[in-house]
C-alpha cells in the first residue's frame, strides 16, 4: 500500500489544500529499535510527484517476518535502502 494512502486516512490536507506549505512538512517513520527515516511531504503527495513510497505488510502474499514486520517502509527509487525501515511502530507528520 502506498504510504500516501495510509496518510490519507488521517486529517492531513493534500494537493491544493497543502500547496503553499508542503515543502516544510515531513513524515518520520520510526522502528521498534529507534531507527528513523524521514520522507519529505512532497515525496508522498501525488499532486507533487509520481514517486512511490510504500508501507508494506506482506511479501510474496505472506505477512512480513518478525524480523521485518508487521510494517516496513520501502522507497524503491532510493539508490540505498537506508529508508527501508523495518518494524515500523510510528508514523509522525511534522
């Protein structure tokens, strides 16, 4: 599932509603072990980019392993996997 779709479930303005301030907001994905990764709001809003950032719960149709899940962020366009956060426990909009 796209991270943007998950975030659309909360009362966060997107698109034209957020246009003037989107560059100053970001999402922090935090793991059980304290590891954190930041995603700029503009990377997630489809009115700004076609880039895809995922929050996954399954691999090959099966739930993620205890090592990776229950949630994991995946940024497939990143050249390094440093924002592929395993064991996500919180997503914070700032």
